[in-house]
């Protein structure tokens, strides 16, 4: 998303209004964004301040017609006031709303109404529907099964309030079209800064695998447990010195309990690049997902060999054996990983083809062109 905003800001005047996490990097993130945006306005922490507050809101949603996500946003009336203030004092050509939950707010301007565009990073109800069956425990299964249905009603109603909806994959566009065929849509995939994510120039560590992403995001957490328990032991049989490094925030206790000779937990890092440089291959063993995975396009730009499930690579224009290796069963994933670890020329060739695809289809300059073309097609 940052790359998209930077690209738009090179050609247009861009202002940002958003929630921002309250942590040691809060001011740094605001300053970095202000370097290329006209104005940056942030409010602290959309997420509940404590686990207790989150559970109370979830319980409230159980007896409400509204989803948890809708209630979470609507309780923050201070954000609605900021929206109203911005629209009353300034004129905009386009208002782009990021994520479906933010569509719960009103975006009404006095005078001429700007184009309203919703950027669906995932179709959230579809992602929750796919996640519901993987929930641990009957209570969580019941909660997820109820919540995604509420979210479906809200999300489909939101689409009708926007002039256009941007999706990151053709699959998500098809999901939307099945229930809302009159909505104007465009597929604008996740992109990567190909000038920042340059191919590695160092020799990677032998038998080194990397998984990166937020572990407190359930699809990532599920993927890690699946990979460590069912795939990695099969790789170890052939490559006993293999090392899986796990990089990203929110490491969960179940993952911590699995660290050992073949699993190294790095956690949150300020700079991902050294870890990408060291890896022989990037693994994306997701079983649940929606939209497209930014981790794949970043690894492609780094010219890294990638082994992924088909869901992990969903929405990205890649071909098995050409740009990466795909597999869905533990045996298929393990076999592909062993091939890449055992054959440096295969790893090099896959990485080279992935980089070429990233430059052609997923560089931010190309992505911005697609988004601008969609704006131009929308009726004013």
C-alpha cells in the first residue's frame, strides 16, 4: 500500500486519514508518510486496547445484527468527525477507502461529491468463510460461522455505496460478480518496489528456508503449524540440516513451542532484507486466504525461489515450474523444497523468471497506471 501511495503522490496531491498503532514506530511512520503526502492525519489504535475489551465487543456482536468488524469501526465516532472535517474544508477528486470495515463510515461531501472507490485487499466475508472451518473449538467455530454471514451482508451493501471497487485478484472479482454483477470493478494486484527489492548478490545460507509475515494473522499462523508439523519432517528426512526461519511480529505460543534444531524464530525485525538475502527459498504454505500475498511478489522481486500452495499463490500470475513451485499436500510441498535445496541451478532459474515477472506485472509504476485507468473509467 505504501508503494501505491508513493506512486500516486508522484502524479497527484494525496492526503491520508487513518488509524495508526501506538508504538515505538508511530511518529516514524507518520514522518515517512508525510514525506510524500500533502497532509497526514492519524488517530490512535482502531483495535481494542485490551483482550478483555475485544472479548466484550465480540460478545456484543453475538447478540447484534452487526458484525464485530462493523461494531469495532462504528464505536470510533472520532474518526467520523475527522472525515466530516476533511470533506467540509477541502475538495477531493477521489476518496479511496482501504479495507471493507472502513466502508462503515459516511463519506459525504458538501457540493460536488468525489468519486468513491473501495480498495478490497481481501473480500473479507469470503476470507472469514474460508477461515471458519479451521477454527479451534466449537465456540470459535460458532462465532466465526455467524460473523462471516453478517459481514457478507454488510460488505455487499457497502459495494453498492461506492462508484467502483478495486480487487487484488481475478478470483475475488469473480466472487463479487456472483452476487453483485452490476458493481464496477477492476483487478489491481499488490505490487512491489522493484528498485528496493533487488536480486540478491550474496550466496544464501545452505538449506535455508524463510517464512515471513504477521503470525497473529490466523491464515499465517495456521500455515506455520501445518508446515512445521506435516511438511518440514519430510524435508528433514532428505536434508537433515534444513533450517526454517520465521520472521514477523505476533509469534504465537503454539509456534514458539515448536522451535528447535530445524526451526528458528526470529520474530519482528526492522529490516527484512538481510533475511531474504540469506534464504535459499521462500515458503508460502497457506491453506486459507483471500486477495493476493504481498510476501510472494516481494520474494519474486528478490529473485528468490518460492515454494507455495495454490491458495498461497492465488491471484498472482505465476506458473508452476516456470516462476515458482506449487504443491498442496505435505508430500508435494516437501518434494518441491528438497528439489530447490538440492539444485542451485533450479533455484537460480526460478528466481530469475520470478524477477522478470515482478518487473513486468507487479512494479508499482504499472500498478498505479492500472488504478488511474480505473478512475478514468468511472462515471462522474
